[in-house]
């Protein structure tokens, strides 16, 4: 039964067409940083790589100022913008390096200011007890990071990690819904539900085979998509470097209070996104039983997953909507929102970090979904 269910899913030509279309889109989007792969850049990078002192940041500021003054002079002489950016590879590399160092210096200043603000908030008499406790919790997490921000070459990592919470979650969601919406619904559209109900195999065994086949499809899809993305990122931006440096060196995660390296976060994010893909798969399977129509399952699944994203984009901030967006399937499969900032929620008066509570909630939802799939499939009425 398992092989037969796998065959039914993996032989749908529309899935391969959609997958290849997404791969083509991944190839043509984004750019490349060829300057980062030159000897001039690499030599200067080796000189500046690592934690930064205030002296080094000031020096980078001075050198960047000189390069920009040179650009201004060339602009005035050229009487326009064409050709004013430094033409020599060495100058381009220097401009890129010094700009990044200066930006890292600003990030360091922000990070230290954040710790100071939290420390002051803890002892502020106008702060409530809960606010003081939350501030102290975040302060202690930031203290464990020591000095997390420096100058590192994270371009390839940044693009690869960003894929998880942008195109990655969109492509995965669409292909999961497209692949799994017909799993139960096709039994009715093809008029074989009554035949399956009378088979010598119990309905529970059939449901188990369908779930395992669906999980196999999701796993194959997940690993194929991310493997292709890794290859594309290396082609575009060069080898992976500095994966062992703190996560806060990726700009999107500068506010993250968690002590993770970039490589550790990537592994964690892949694990959570795979969990999210499986949970979404269970949702689609349940709706496939309930609706008995693949197209209806597709649109309802898309609405459930996409509506909270729409609410966030439109800036709805009502308390109920905030909970809907915080505890949504989209946030689970995107992963980024769980790690990129400090959020603490209270359960029975006790502070709990948002990612821990979030994962616990969706593990419970997944368990309930499995129960409902078996129950609904076992008890459904056959309508001819």
C-alpha cells in the first residue's frame, strides 16, 4: 500500500513542472558578488577579519572617507554618474571592506546600547515587575553572547539562510499543498472510495500508508529544494565561509538574543522548517478528507497559511490578530520569526520564551491532526 501511495504522488507531472519552474526562478533571481572572489578582496579581508576594536573601526571610517572623496572628485570631473565608481579592483575591494567594517561598528554600538537600555530598565522604578523580569531575562541572554559582532564574510551564508524564510517557505508550501491535496480527495473524485472501504486492508492501514507516503514526498521535496539552493548560492557567491561565527553577524539576526553560530542556526532552521513542512502536510491531508475535493483543499489550505502573512503585511496589530500571526503555520515554516528577536510570553504567570512555547503548541497541533485524520477517515460516509 505504501509503495502504491508513493507512486500516486510521485507520478504527478504537475509537481515536476512546478518544481522545475521554481528552480529556474531561483537561478535568475539575485545577483553575485564577484568582487568577493578576487585576490584583492581576499587579501584585504584576511587582514580585517575578526572582532573589531574601536581603533580599527575609526581607521576604516577614515579610509572609506578618502575613497568617497575620490569618487566625488571623479564625479565632478566626469560631470555625471557614469564611471565614477572606483574602476580598479583594489579600490572596489577596499570600498566593500571598509563599508562593511563601518557597518559592523554601528552594529556593535547598537548592541552595547541595547544591553545598557535593558540594564537600566531592570532598575527603573516606573517598570512593572513583569517588564523588569523580561528585561533581566533578555539582558542575561545578551551577556552570554559576549562580543558577538565583528567583520566576517557571510554573503553566501546570508543568502542561503534568507532563502529559508523567503522563497524557500513559499515554494515548499505550494508544492506540499499541490502534492497532497488529492491524496484523500481523489478517492471521491475518481469514484473509488466505496471500493477502498470494502478492501481487505483496514482503513487505519490505508490512512497510515497515505501519511507515510506524504511524509516521504515532503522529505524528498525538502532535501531536493535545499540541496539545489546550496549549489546555486555557491555558484553565485562562492564558498561558504565563517559559519562558526555568531549568528548576530547576519544583519537579519542582529537583534537575536540566542547564542548560536551561523552554521548551528542553519541546521536548526532546516530542522524546524522540515517539522513545519510535515505539520502543514498533516493539515492538507485532513482537509483533503473533509472537503473531498482537491481544488477546494488547495484553496482552503492556502487561505489558512497565507492569511496571517497578509495580516502582518497590512500591519494589523489588534491583540487577537497578533496571536494569530504569532502562532501561524507560516511562522513555523519561515523559522526566522522564532529566533530573530527576543519575545517572551506568559503562561499561567510564568515567562516562557516564544520559540519554546511555539514549538510545543505545534507539536500538539500535529498530534491532534493525526488523530483527526484517522478518526475522520474511519468514520466518513461514502456518497455516490
